[in-house]
C-alpha cells in the first residue's frame, strides 16, 4: 500500500492526465486531439490557475479563502468603472491588484482580531462582497471597455499562444519563487506545519498570515484583470462563479495538503491542467453541466480522502521537505 501511495504521490497526476487524454482522444479524436483544444484548455484554466497560485499559499499556511470569486467579481466591476471613466490602464491594473490584496489582508486581520477561523470569515466575506456587487450593478452587465484593453489577455504570441497563458505562467513562476526561495515562503510552510512551533521559533504568525492573504489577494487582482481583458464584460453574476472552489479543487487534487504545511506550485499547475482537460473533454463528449458539477464534488471528495490515507500511512513525500523548511525558518 505504501509503495502504491508513494508512486501515486510522484506520478499519479501524470498517469491521470495521460489516461484522460487517451480516453477523450478515442471518444472524440477529431475534436479533442487538436491544437485548438490544447490552447482552449490553457486559456480556460488560466484565470483559475492565477487564483490558485494564491490559494496554494493559503492552504500551505493551513488557511482557506471562500471569497475568491466574489472578490474577483467586485474587483472587476470597480476596475471596469475606472476604465470607462477614462483612467490610464496602468492605474486601473494597479488598483485591481492593490484592492484585491487589501480585501484579502482584511479577511486575515478580522480572523486574527476575532480569534476565529479564517474559513468562517471568508464565508461571511463571500456573501458581503457578492451583495456589494449586486448593489453596484444589479443584474446589469458592464461592457464597452476600451478595445486596447483586450490586448492584455488576447494578444497571440507567436501567432498561437494567448497572452493570458503567459500571465498565468509568470504568476506561477512568481509564486514558486516566493515559496521555494524566500524566508517568507519558509515561514508559510512552518506555519502550516505547526503554528505554535512556528511562533516559538520566532516567526511573527499574525504578520505572516496577513501577508499571505494579501499576496494571495494580489493574485486574485491579476486574475480579475486577465478575465476582464479576456471577456471585456463583467457583472455581479461573476461573483457566483466557481473560481473559489475550482482553484481549491485543483490544489487539493494536485497534492497540496488542506491541513497545511505541504504542497508546491508544480502540483497546483498539474491540478489545473488535469481538471480543465477533464472538463473540456466532458464538454466535447456532450456530458451535461450538471454531471460535471457532480464530477467536481466527487473529485474533491476523493482527493481529500486520498490525502487522509496518505497522512495516516505516514507516506507523505513532502514531510522531509516541510521539516527542512521549518528548520530553516527557525
């Protein structure tokens, strides 16, 4: 059993990806096995992937954020209003990143002040920001954004690769660098591994948590800009989107531990690719959206179940890495 779990932790996602490509390739070879489908998968997964970069960090610290979709929607609405008011692009993009970072940090501050779980705080925030979105625009859709704004996400690099994919790649590289090459990243792992031990080792737990949620919020801001540029429309309906849960599912499926202390961006990127290969394949093979929702829930359930089995068996390949990071943090 331990041998199987070790192999799965190392290569399971790659096996799953290959299996899905094989199955969908057989079921719909003329549609699925094309360059267009490949870039569609990357484009569709990019916004969720950018959000997931921040979600990965929060999960590593032992936290979670259910307000990602609602904050993304509110950031889009406010950014769109600034663009329509004629403000410079760079100022609008800066506002989106700073505003989303501020709301992310605010969640952590409230959780620390009230000495409660950030899960509860972000759940409340999800409803608050969703309500604010509808108060601002109702059921209306904001459109008519400057045509030049589309270039941020819709420019084709080498006449093939959408620029939104590059934005996702850059965000993933930045998140990887922070987690693997900075003391701040080591503090995240130490915090997720054992919060009290991290505090006793001299880590400022409160500051680390607030900074992590602010940084994760910055990624939400970039995702808002990328999505707004890609669609050139927005509205309150985005707040009921699945970005919060899809990003969590991708992280957990990839192997990022919900309990904290374990995980990396490579796993998250694999989770994003696998999920969007599956959803794209299910759409191509005419599986209904309702069944796709069922599949999402089953995937999350199985991923969490597998994580618990791995933890109980003591076969977590990330343990040594986590311990080393905690030692460095001390």
